[in-house]
């Protein structure tokens, strides 16, 4: 199984939209493979809302002994392990136990959505990723928070997965690549770690509209700009895996 963790420094940059639609797009372009999505936003889980699902179970039930298979809901070609919204702060031990049980799901790809910001619990979750995608926007505040998160993760020494930056909500003309390069250059020059770039997803009203309808944008219109941008990102990831795994 390949685990892809979607993280960010700043909230509201588009992690959940990307996690949901990436899982769906991966399952579409990798026929015959099972793709699962874990909502590990420990504060305000909402992947189920974007997918239009009222889940019968969530990660709280996993903590109480159910298996990931029992908790997962099938929709749009993927298996969602919904998160617990409004949960109390969890101990590191309970986060570890929950993660272990979720990773036991039989899937070829597991996409993990997370809470924004810097914490030990988040580092624990991010550390399970083979591929860690830090989502940023071109805004200076988001870029600064992306660098702070990357710095924290790199200095923790716990994150062995490949770190990558993905720019979201970019303009039609400026695709955010110079801003992304500024962040990845800082990581290389000051922290000694190479952080890759996975390209961009344009700011597009179809994303907001889809959330209002509680239908993933990649399902509403797979030919829309954000759907095609995300498909390019998924293809880049798949090509990278094939490189890494011969
Ligand atoms: N590419 C995009 N274009 C336009 N709006 C976007 C885009 N990506 C995300 N959004 C909007 O940003 C808001 C936050 O998205 P969300 O996925 O919930 O972010 P996060 O999970 O990082 O908090 C939502 O209202 C969503 O519609
Ligand atoms: Mg979110």
C-alpha cells in the first residue's frame, strides 16, 4: 500500500477538497486498484460532507474496537474512513493506535486528510506517509506557514516519506511556481532537505460550487479545469511511484 498524506500549515488552503478528489481521481486512473481515504482531521473532520455521505461510523468507532473495514463507507469508487468531528484532544498513544488500525485496511492507495498546523499528533500522522503533500496557496501567509510546517517536520527527524509542495488556488496566468520554488529552495539551503513540487491547481469556482452541492468536483465534471489540473498532479505522482518502485 502507498500512503499519501495531505498536510498544510495554514487552514482553508484546500486540503480536504484535494484529498477527496485525489482519492477519486486515483481510483479512476488506476483501474482495479482499491483506493481508501482516511479523514484524520482530528479537530473538524469534514471529508464526508464534501462526499455527500452521512457516515454510520467514524474513527471514534475504530478507537472503540471496530476494524477499518467495518467503519469504511463506499462511495464514488473509494472507501472513506470518516473522521470524528469535534473530538476532544487525543493522546499520542490513541492517535498511534487509531492510525495502525486504519492502515490495516486492504487498499492499494490510502490518502490521508489532516488538520492544519504544527503538533506532535499531526507529525505522528504525517510520518506514516510514503508521500507527504504540503498544500499551499500563493499567499504570503500560506507560504510562510508551509515553510514553518516543513521546517518542523524536517527537524523532527520523524518524516521519512518524500516531501512535496502542491500549489492550490493559483491564478490563470501565474501558476505559483516561483513562490513554490522560493519555499523549496529555503528547505534545501537552510534545512538540507529536497522538497519536490507537484505543480498546481487553479482557483476555480467549480470547486466551491461542488462543495455547496456536496458532490466532489472531479465527479461533477471530470473535464473541468480543477479536475484536469488534479489529474495532472495524480499522473505525476503515479509516474514517480513507478520510478521509485522500478
Ligand atoms: N482550487 C480551488 N478553487 C477555488 N476554491 C477552492 C479551491 N480549493 C479549495 N477551495 C475553497 O477553499 C475552501 C477551503 O477548502 P478546504 O478543502 O475545506 O480546505 P482545508 O481542508 O485546507 O481547510 C473551500 O470553501 C473550497 O471551496
Ligand atoms: Mg480540511
